[in-house]
């Protein structure tokens, strides 16, 4: 079994069959109703800002700020939650009559950032799962099959780790920490 390290925990990989939205398959994530909004929110809300002990943060590859109100904790995030937030923003921007995303100040800059973040993540992880093609006689086309077998991290374990590291002390991003950032090459 392969593993990947997040902070100081090991996460197992497993095989899982996923289905992509297509003309014959629908998912709550492709909708614009309250159920879709709740499903998207459940993926990342409350998990964009996390904390780890400062004693652990010193081993991170990049320096991170200590919590302004709890210097024994350092602020971190796991990129998957940031990417899901970005993908949700992109989803909402596709439906300007339902979501007023474009009214946000700096919306275009945020969308550019989100698209590039998602692009970088896709290229970094470079999922090489095989997509199969089938002949669909009712359509008269050979099309990709929506079911793909992936090797995935255990999502519940990733989310569980993040929930264990949710901010317990109020955080205001406009508040500066007294201590210098922790981690990165200069602190090892």
C-alpha cells in the first residue's frame, strides 16, 4: 500500500471507481440548487484555515505564520480544500443569474488565481487513470466511459485530519502575529 504524508500522519491510497458527469449521469455537484450548495460547502467550509503545533511547523518546507492569538500554533492549510473552494467559485461563476459572484471586488483576479491553482494541481498530481471508450448505438458515437478507476487518497481520512486541526482560536487575517514565520529552510 502506498502512502502520502500530510503533516505528521500517513494516508493510505486505495482503488476507487468514480463516475464523471455525462449525458447519462448526474451528480449533486453539477447542480445549482440548495442541495448542491450544501454539498459543495461540506467539502471545504471551515477547513481553509487549519493549525498545527509550532513545534511541527518548523519542519515544513515553507515558512508559515504563527497564530496571532496562540503563538504555540502555526497556521496552515491543505491545498485540496483551497482547490475545492476555487472550483466552487468557478462553478458559481458559470451561473451569474443564480450566484452574484461577479459582483465581488477583485472577482476577475480571484477567478484567474483559482483557474491557475486548479491547473497547477491537475498538472502536479497528473492523474494517469485510464479512460475507456465505448460505442453508444443510440447516439451513433464512440464516447468515453464515465466510470474511471482511480488510485485515491482516503478522502474521509484527509478530511478527518483537517477537522482535527480546525482553528480553535479565533483568527482574523488582518491581525499580524508577533513572532516571525516558522518553517522553511531558514529555521531548520
